């Protein structure tokens, strides 16, 4: 999201603007997955300590790549932006070497005792355990699949890019929650204040099954187009969906399944977790004012 374009807070938090950002991230994620799919699974880069002698790091090669990459990005103030969340704990990252920008206040900051929503550990887990095997063809019984091609640096570079894009997309759920909360706070407040908070009801207020269904159709169409091959004359080579993984650039089912089984559910968790703490520290007078909207 471009926070320095001069747009005011209502415009930045409009659902139309947020949806536009999410649709653009679909393109980014698909293209990055295509880039990662050109390399083998390379399981070794995800094993803790597999490169300890070379890098002096107890974690995996990918975790080391994330740390080194995010250390540089932190110096360039990337993680001062409200839509960026590092996989490396912030306490381990260096401070920016240039003055942070003055971003508008878009998200409610919960009480200091509650940390900001961050599901990157879950993103990393499902990506390594499910997505990379899916897009590289491991375990699908396909002929000619190479499980290790030795391109550890190139594969990890692509991994970092995909992970950061997935993180932005999933954590964008907080902007969705804030936008919907501000549009009708009286609908959310009773469910937030119930003991315990009614997570199912909160999820129902932010979930649109029809929108999710359209998203999956749109995603499949994009993956089909972006992942197709062209002949020497620039004509599209028609490939059946079930053969996209072997003859195209990306496995169509792997991309759609990633969103259906992981991205959408995790985004929903982020949205609900944000809402649960949306009233932390909010004065009762403000809550009463919001509730008047329901009576009127």
C-alpha cells in the first residue's frame, strides 16, 4: 500500500482500495511461485543445521537467508511500514540507518501487553511443508522430477521473495478488519466484549463466501494464463489444467490449493485476532458513542 501518496486515512482504509492491493498481490505471488518452481525442492535448505559448518548458524539455510535479507531491509526502514512484518524477531534486527517516514495511523495499536498480530511462523511452516513440494512436483509420482538440483542460493532467494509477499497479503487482513469495524463498530463490539470473545460471530461479520469463491476462480484463471507456454510465433500452447504442473510453468492446483487451504484461513485468523483486541485500552466513553450508532 502506498502510504505516502497523499491519500487520507478513509481513502486508504476503503475496502475498494484494500481489495485493489490484494488483487495486485495475487499477481505478485503467482509470478514469484513460477520463479521458485523452476528449481528443485532442495529439501536440504530447510533442514536445521544442514549448513552450520559453512555459515555458523544453527537454523536452516532458508532461516539464515531470511535473517541476512531482513537485516539489510531493516536498515532501509522496511519494517517501519505498517504493512510489513519480518520473519526474524524485530529485536534481532538492526535499526534503520535513515529516518523513518511519517506514516498515517491506520491500524489500532493494542495494549502494550499484547504483541502485534504476526503469523509468519505459521506461514513459513505451511510454505515449506506444503507449498514448495506442491509447486516442485515432489511426492506426486511425476516422471523426471529432480528433488535436489544444488541451486540452494537461487531457490532460497525465491523463497524469501514468496514468503514476504505471502506475509504482506495475509497480514493485510488487519486493514480489512479495521475498515469493516469502523464502518459499523456497533456490530462488532458485543462479540468482542463477550466472555470469551465470540470468534465465530466475528469471523461471520468479515467473511464473504461469494467473494472468496470469486477469488479462487480469478486466481485459477491468472495462474493458467501466467503459467502457460508460447511457441516461437508467440501463440499460446494450450495445456489442460491437470497437466499444467508438468507442461506449464506452475501447478494450477497447487496455487489454488494454497489460497483455499492456507492463505484464506490464515488471513481470517489474522482478522479475528486483530478484532479481539480492537477495544483494548479504548475508553468506555468511545465504546458508548459507537454503540449509539446501533440505536440510531
